[in-house]
C-alpha cells in the first residue's frame, strides 16, 4: 500500500497531538507503551496510553473499508516512516525511557512494535532485513571454504 500525502499528514498530526501532551520540558511520566490501535473497517486510529486512556484519534480516509488480509502488515511501514520522520519529537517525549509505539488491531492485539525510544535500542525495519539469512549463510560458506 502506498500512502497518500493526506494519510501521512493525518498520521503526523496525530503524533504531534500526542507529543503536545508529553512536552519534553515536563516531568517524565511512567508510561511504557503508546498503543496505536487501528480499526480496519472505519480507518480510525486511536493512540492510547497503557491504561487505555485516549490521547488522540483521527480517521485515515485511505484506510476506510480496506479489506486486505495484510492490512496491518501494509500500514506498519507507513506509520514507522512517519515516526522516523518525527524522530526528534518522538524520542523526546516526557515519558521515562524505554517506551514504544505499538501497532494494535481492532481486537486490541499487538501487531508490531513500530518505534522504541531508548538510547540503546533500535528497531530495524523488516524490509531492510529481507534476505539477511541467505546473505549470512553465503558469508559463512565462503568463510569456511577459505
């Protein structure tokens, strides 16, 4: 799925609204995760804290009535890209580190960890990791032959 400019703007606006609730100059909260719950039928994105308190919501028009079986796998890279674009903002929320942005489906099940704000942890996008096993196997085969 290719995100429209409107989708990217809606996602960025939602993330900024959350950032406004956790300004960097405020004392850090004890949250561990920010849950991004997307309802496939309505296109609604809710961002919630650990206690299921709503921080913000929006409707992503491009996602309304999307019937794709791989919907959540398709939107995860889009949201990751948005979070990466807003990295400075996202990493400096007044939340004790480490904390994560987690994608959830409409049944409240965790689908993907999208972004971890921690000085020592980095999540590598699965597209970047594609084919790594084969590359490592080839490397080890060459190494053993020499």
